[in-house]
C-alpha cells in the first residue's frame, strides 16, 4: 500500500468540528495531514485535532499563531504540546519562539514561526507601521531570526520559499507554505500565491490548501488532483 503524500496539508477552515470531521471522511485515505486553526477553536477544534490524531492516525498542524509575553506563550505551548500534535505556530518574534521552545520541551510538537502572513502585501505592512523594505527581504530576515531563536521551521508564502531554503541556517528546517492555489483557482484572501508544484519545487516541505478543496463539488477529487500535480516534482537545488 502506498503511503499518503503528507506534503499536502488540508486546511479545515470550517465553522465546527462536525463539518471538519465530515470533510475528513470524504477525503478518506487520500489525505493524511490536516490544519486546524483559530476559526474552529470555539467549534471543537482541539477535540477534532485529538480525534484525528489519536483515533484516525492523521498528522495535525495546530495553527494558533500565538503571540504574547514570553511567560504566557510558554504556558500556552506547554498546555497544547501535551497533546503531541505535529506542528504548532507562533509569531516569528525571537522572544516568542524562544518561549515556545521552552514550552514544548520534551514533546514531539514542532514549533513553526510565522514570518509575514500570506494575506499581506507592502501596503498592509505600511499601515501596520512595519519598517520599510522589500517584503521578501523582510520575510527572509524574520525566518533567519526565528531559526536562530530555535524554531523548527517557518511559515512563509511560496514566493519566498526558495529564498528561505537557500539560507545556511535553514538546513534541516521545515518550510510550510500557505497561499497555494491550483492553476485556475481564485486567490481568495491570499495575495502572495503560487501553484502546488511550484511551491514544492522552490523548497517547501509542505503546502497548505483549504478553500480549493473544501469548497469544491468533489473535495476528494480536488485533493487527488493536487497530489497528482505534486507527484514527481523535482526540488530546485540550493545555489
């Protein structure tokens, strides 16, 4: 039996755990990795994460994007890491990453640092008083600082994956790219996007796809189409 391709992470961006569970049933063995985020937190998201992990053998990416003072982040991560879910996101500020690593000590949960959200562009950064500079350069710098602070990996748009993968400190680290859209799919709320195959070729370890799968008339068919696109993708060598 062929092992599922866990490079595809399906985002369960649905209102509650019941709808999320139904989607996972539709996808069946085709998908082995799921993302559960803040949108489902009050709708049974943690319970669903545990059920999918412990009872169904799925891998789980808990996308909380934690940000607070160090002691609070450490305590929150310690509580979440007890479930031994696979990935947990925090904001990429070094003090947050260091605190998260302390909270996850002794657990299998990998801490992934958010660089700059894929729904943002330079105009958004200006509105948020983020210092001047080309957005890709800022993403790479935040990734580098997150790695130095102990992050197991980073979240970045596929447009920056190759730049991050080329960093010496990125060796052995995880790059996860949201903002992935199959050819012809609408961008939705994403601004820095790429196709699944291109994201993997540029150095991403995992791609996150939500709406193009869960909003499709045939979610399993949509997922299988993306997996077929990923099959045989050659990763671009680091220069």
